[in-house]
């Protein structure tokens, strides 16, 4: 009887040897990462000058953007050289977006050691080392130098990564660095698919440069529409080639029903955000930073009244054995949360009043055999790195938590807890954000000039764009927008210092979560009570929380259910447990163009999705809102501005507002 081997998602890290302790050499490809006789000069000769980067950077308009895509990140030398040039020559308000693909990423120790051979790039190298992402497969965004530089790293096969890049007008590449190792040593990369994807992602002013002048490479580039020229190489290399796209070719979308909306014509103006919870806060924060005048309308008398009003929420990624789509989505969400919140925590380290929380670690206890097996398989199949997650024995977990743990677990070093209301207040802390409470929205209507009119119980407001972030309880609005949001009740229990035998030293997740939340207090829970919509605290739910907590932390509490206080909130959940983010489709058009048509036509025969211009949603964040709302806001801002997405296409599609109708149609009504 043969057993089926489960697929591995594990990255293969670079195996490196060193020549004179200075220049790294790849053991996989038996080749050096950069020239042993002048790596920096080689980069300038091979990539920077043939792509005319000094002139192009210097002549960029204010607030312009320049995008470079590179095959083979390696030691980051090309990136560091480009950063140095960018910071010297480009407008301070412009943005460099550098996208690089690396199948065999260097460990941070090897990366740092390689940088010792680059004395002229010390500041740039330190910035990269500090921000170097988790060594996990897929897409990682890093922002450097006060957001003047965005680095998108794809860890994995470039031929799998390139098709995940969006080819909308604002996302196309301006210059290509064809690096990586020589075609003879790395034939898997230099394939027809590489050149086809280059052409798909390029425009008529897109240039390229590469260290090789191999005939196969030149012919393949020419075949896909690039004009190819040769020049003398650097050092021992006889020739290089470079050129420009001469012929654009049409490409059909693989999922036209999830195509991106047209960007908003006005890049700043008036925006209305409906809902003052975490989702609305994160969106308002992005809009305010981009210069929009934002009005936030909240139906209740204060902000953060539902799940966003809990005293603490746990922050950690989702680890599954098969590194499925949800794991990938929430890894990106976790990284986006860290991008947003870590700088705020550093600002408020010395402020004791209304702390935002603590992201210096979270322990996840394996309270069931299923959870223990899932994590064990993830270590084996995904190769989870130490800076992301660490295994803990029961004793180690006990020491970290400060009270007896019932089982072993894992540590997320950058996990922790946040006080959602304080996070929301920080999101709103801009002069161009106006928060208005007791403003229940009764109607949203588009006017003849394509602006939006929002009616509340006592006023009408107009705006260029509207973002709906109302959570679970505005059923009328959710139904009008076609959002399958289901509210799930949760009760958390609040604990005073006197009700705890010891104070928790770190946030803990188990069947639920338990964490300190400032001033000696703590919170534990939460129940999942669907379809109960009662808003009355009950002793039975407190007892459920106590039993769940005692199972994980048997010696922590000294309290009975009847003595507890707490709060009830309703989480907005979706059928596939991912949030709903993006532009709202034109419902009638969607019905006519897709749902009433045969689902069996070739994909290219279907038109691109049509949207209601300027209407967006961020909802359905469920119990993981702290790991999703900031990525949602970044994604919405990319669509509003027409800039490159903060995630690969498969994850963008996975949270698209029209996905449920489209899936039902594409499966001929079987789902």
C-alpha cells in the first residue's frame, strides 16, 4: 500500500560559500552573486546605465512613480544601487517601486555578510537588513526611506510569481533587470513564459537590460516584441544586451469578472467612510495620508461599538498545514498590520495613557490534537522561520506566559494584542478626518455627475467616493450592496487584577484568547453564538469562557462566572471566512454580462467587470479584523489611485466583493 506524499510549500534557501570572506557564491548554481572585481561598477554598467535610470529618475514629475522588476534578488546589490541613485536624483515626493523575484533567498546572516563587501551602500544595506521579510513563500511588501521606496519581494519561482502581477496601466513596469544566474546554469528561469510575462507587464517606454547576450535570450525577447541591442560587457563578460518594448500585444484577462476598477479621476477630493470601527479607521487613515478630506459617519453615539470596542484583540497570523489561500492572505494581512502599527507603538512607548497594545510576542497553545498536528505539519511542509514562529515545550510556554500552560505551543515573536479603540483613534488623528457620530446612513445614491449623495437621519452629504465599512448589523445596506455578511455573536469576559492569581506576561490564544489589557486588567473569550442576536450578557457565556480558559491556563483565574463583567459584540463573517474588499460591481450589469450567460465560454469572450464608480466596501473581517483591515485599506487605496496592488492577483480575487455570485455562476449553481 503506497502513501501519498503531501505537497511541500517550503522555500529552498540559498546555499552560499565565500571567496576571501567577501563575495558570496551560490552552491546551487556554482556562480558568484556579483563580480569579484567590482560588483557595484558592474551593476552600473549592466543595468543602471542601459536603462537610462539617472536621466529618467531626474526627470520624473512630482508625486511620480517608477517601477523596476528584477529576476533574481540575490544579495540585493542591484536594489541597493538603485536606492542610492533614487534618493540622490528623484523628486522627494516620487515613489520607487522595485519588484524582485527570488527562488532561493539568502538567509539574513548571509545577506548581511554579503553587504560587508559594499562599503558605499552602508545606509541602504542597513535599511534593507532591518526590513528584510519573513522567509516564507509568496509576496512580501517592504517600505523604506520614509516611504520613498517600496520593495516587493516574491520568494519562489519567478514563472509562478510574474502571472500574479497585475498589468493595469498604473501597475506596468518601466524597466527590467534580467539578472539571476546565466542561462546555461539556470535554464529553468530563462523560459518563453518569462519573456511573455515581461511583454504583458510592459508599455512602449519600458526598457530592459541583462548581463547575457546569449542568442536564445535575444531571439526570445525579439519574438515577444522587444527591440534588442548589444553592447560591450563588464570585466570578463564580452557582451550584454538591452533594449525597449517596440510592440505591445493584447492579453486577455484570466478572470475578467475580477478585473480592477478604473481609478478615480480626482486623486484627492471628498471621501465618506461609513462606519467608525477598525475597517473604517484603517480606510480613513489611508485616505487621509493620501490627501483626501474624509468624513466618517458612525450610526452609534461613539466610535468602536461592535467587535472593535473590545478591550483587547489578539494579533497573529493564521498557520495551516497546507499553507492554503487563507494562510497566505492572513500572512499578508499580518505584515500590513505590522507596517501600520509598529511605528505607532514606537511613538507611544513612553505614554502610559491609552496604550495601543503590545506586539512583542504571543503564545498559541496546542489545546487540541488537531491544532498540534496542524502546526507540526506546517513546520514540516512550509518550513516556518524562527523570526515568524518558534516551537515551545509546555515548560517554555509556562515561563513565557507567567502561569501554568496545559500543553505545548508556539510563539509568534511579533504577535501580541492591540486595544482596537486606541488604534482607531490613532487612525483618525488627522486634521483632514472629521468623525461624526449618531449618523445612521439611510441611503446612498449616485448623482448625475457621478458624485455620491449620502443621506443620514438628519443631513445629506456629497462626496467623490464612498467606502462602506459598517460591519454586520446594517443588514439593509449589506443587502443593497449584495454582501453576504452574517453577524456572529461573541461575549468576552473582563477580569480585574484581584480575579487573577498571576498577571499574564504575554498574550495567549487557545480555543479563544486571553491577554492583559492594561492597568492590571485582562480579557478572555470569546464565545461564538450564532444565530443568537441577544445583547444581554449572560452567566452561561461567562462560564463557557472560564471553562475554555481553564482548559488552557488551569492556574490563572480565581473567579466565578457570576462575578464577571464583559461585553457582547457581533462579528461580521462571510461564507468563506475572508473579508469583502473592493469596488462594488454594477449589479444589473453583472447579471446581464455574466450570470445570465453560459458559464462555459472561453474566458476571453467575457467583458471586464463594470463597477459603480467611486463606491467601495471593506467588510466581513470577522474575528481576525486586526490582521485584515490594514491590508484591506491598502488594497482599496491602490484601486482608488490606480496604483500597483499590495498583493498578488489570486489573493486580490479571493476577497473581491462579487466573488460569491461569480463562483455560483461558474460552478453552474452547484456551490
